[in-house]
C-alpha cells in the first residue's frame, strides 16, 4: 500500500537514494548531499512540530512510502514562503517597443527583467520520485497529498502558490539558457551554480547576476527556444499541475529558464473538491478510488482507497485504510476524487 506522510529522521538514506536517482536536475530544490538533506529533514520536523526558530518560515517535507516494504519511493515539499526569508529570484519576461519616427521603424523586443516579486508566496518544491512510478497512481498521490495538507491547514499558506519546473537540458547535460547567459557572470558550470542555490544563501545570485534587463535577441537561438519550456522529464509534473489549475505566467527560473507556474490557492482542484467526512468501515473494497487524508501536523497521513459515501456525510473504507491512516471509526478525514 502507498502512503504519504511527513518525513522522519530515519528517512535520511531513503530520501538521499531518491534524490540520487533523478537523472537531470530536479525542479525540486531537493539536494543530493547528505548534510543538506539532513538539515532539510530537521527543518521539516520542526515545522510540523511548530517549533520554528526566530525568523524561520515553515518548510514541510513529505515522503512516499511503500508500507509493505517500508521503502521510500518519493519526496515532495511545501515552502510556506518562497525564499524562506530571502529574495526568491526569477526572470520576468516582458517586451519593449523600440521605434524611430524618422525611419518609420517600430519593433517589439522581448526583455528579461530580474525579479523577486514572487517572494513569500507559498511554493511547491522538492518533488522527486522513483522513475518507475512516474505517471502512475503513486505519482499523483505524492503530488496531490501536499494539497490536501494545504486544504486542511489553509491559514498557514498564502493566497497564491508557485512552483518552478525544470527547464530544458540537452542529452549531454548542457543547459542552453545557462550557457548563453549565467555562465558568463558566475564563472562556473550549471551543476555547481545549482548546487550553491540549494545549499547557500541566495545573496550570491544578486551579487553576480546582471541587475539590468536582458534582451532576448542577444541570447543564442537555443537559449531563446528554451525560454519557458519544461524539460521532457518534467512534463508529467507540468501536466498534472496544469490539471490542478496552475498555469505558466511571465516568470522563469533564473538558471535554466524553466517555467514558473502560478495559481490562486483557493482555486486549485484538490483544495476545491476535497471535503471532510467521518470514517467508518466497509465490508469489501468496492467503490470509487479516492485520495484520503487524516491527522494533524506530524500525524498527517494520506493514501489511496476505495470508498463508499453515505447520506450522513460518512465514508466507508477498508480496514487496511484505517490502519494506514492510524485512524478509527468516527474520526474525521478529508477526501478528494482522483
């Protein structure tokens, strides 16, 4: 049985294993270094426990567990505030009109403006999953369980949400946008810059990136073509998020120009369609398969189950679902259709 739950200290090696299995760069901000992952887990545990230190914002990390084996097959996170107290940098895509009345020439020129306008919006992040599960039910469970947590704890999160999607890379690992722009200012390869972004203060971005607008026509053809496009490996995530109600706007990742998706939190499909109900037992496993969650903070659990609903706003689910959720008859749960 598949279960999504808050990460625990003992999950360190499982999370490291998952982050290491991702071939191309993650759109997730999930690091691959043991010390960094341990720090991320520790911050998440304190966030669920409500024991944040002064100036910290909540950062929640969930794992996808196979309850039959205890193995971790995925991880996904929520940052209550993008940037976590620091600027959350992106490029904003816009246009200028260059015109000469004397020559009778008018031309629309695309420009990239450095921006941190999305700072402090809630961010979905740290998504990584066993490649064999992409596009399958556990993939949707991991991605959407976070939104059931948001629905249950709505007051903790902002009115708008964002998520960065991994941008274009070539088969040999080159990043066209980075090679055309960022490399000239950072004097390092893409992997090194991305590693620093996940481990260090974001101030190095402001210190090294050009503060002036970037004219798109000055970029290479490959970099221009990559603007706002997702990596082929992140298309399943991109499409699932679009089904939720996220849409690409004018913002792009500052390193690889991948799209930044935006949405109103209260209009997201899982938030809108989920509702609370009361748990009861079913004698069989007939019924529609849905997402079901229960518990608060560190006790949060989410899984897939067949269920039947009654006219009394009750749901009847198999006993194995009770056990996975650590709930019993009469407890309150939240359900959402697949």
